[in-house]
C-alpha cells in the first residue's frame, strides 16, 4: 500500500519544523509506503528556511518525497500542481494534510482496516484546534473533515481526467468541500467511510486564514491543553513549548539549531 502525502506550505517555519519532527509514520507491520510532495513558493519570506526543513525531513531512510517550487497562487493551484507531479508515480491513496496538522497517535490504527478493504474515501467528523499562543484547545465537530482524509487513486484519476484538476482552481479556501464535490461528480457511487473521531490537531497562529478566535465560536467545547480526552495527540503543551522556542530560532538563530 502506497500513500502520496500532499502538503502545501506557506510561512510559519516553526510550526512546520515542529510537526515534521512529530510525524507519525505507519508501523512497519502495516506495509504502508509514504511519498511526500511539499509545495513551496519563492515569494514566501521564509522560502529558504522551509526548503531546508523539508530537505532535513526527507533525509530519513524510511521517507521519500519531493519539494515542488510553485508561484504564490491560491492554494488550490498549488495543490493541483503538486498532485500533477505526484500522479506520475504509483500510489493507492492521497492524504490531504496541512503543514500545521499533527496526526493523532492512533491515526493509522483508525484508517488502516478500511484502507486494506479498499474504501474510496476515509475521513473523520471531528478536528482538534490548538491556539499555539494561548494554548487553548477546542474540538470542532462537523459532518466531514478534510484534514487527514484519504482519497483512493481511482477517484483522483477519474476526476483529473474529467476536469484536469482535483481542487477547483483559483480557490484559497474550501479545499475539502471543492475536492469532494469534484470527485463525487466523477465517481458518483464511490464508497465513503466516516470515522467518528478526530484524526488531526490543527495548529493555529496569527497567520492563518481562519483564526482560532473565529473557529472558537463554532467549537462545541473549550478545554485546557493536555486534557485527558486529547492525550491521543501526546503532549500538546510540549508542542507549544517547542513552537515558541523555534520562533526565536527562526528570527535570529541558526537553521542547524532548528533542525536538530
């Protein structure tokens, strides 16, 4: 089983570094191979730092991937560009995940059974949001969550053939909705597995399009960092500590310190 991991990146090197350091690869017994596609823009003020972080991550003996340079156009264009390159390789599923998302500790155990059964789409209905500044945590509950979603190759191929893209061009938000609408038009009778749980924690900062304070009003519950129900994401407090430390490194320290 092979998964292409598509990750557009923009600013926030401290968050990218922290989440890649905590990346949870599937256990070897699951026989899952990953191929990362990072999309970066030269217009990004942190371009060189972000490329260095990705290169350091890809030095692992167990991780493969590519860094794609693409102009700073809406995120849909970036994702389509990265996906177009990924389609030249052989893989079974596409993982939708952001450069500010951390997988739950039990992510692979949750999705693995349905992957091997051949489900077309696997997704969750909850997501944990973490404000890296205030350290507040909320869990948002929605019908369908895109972060951590797995989409089968056959849906991607059919959608690409029909439209020439998966993500509706020129859009800068709503990637989950537009991609789902497009592959649903291409393969109306696809199978979809909804996991009644959160698959990722979404880290928020002042540079997000959707700020934590806005999402907070839509959250069902506000809880303290490291509350028992969120232990599935290890120590969120330690994650915040590392992000805060790395902010200082990227402002005036060295890349070697950041990567170590």
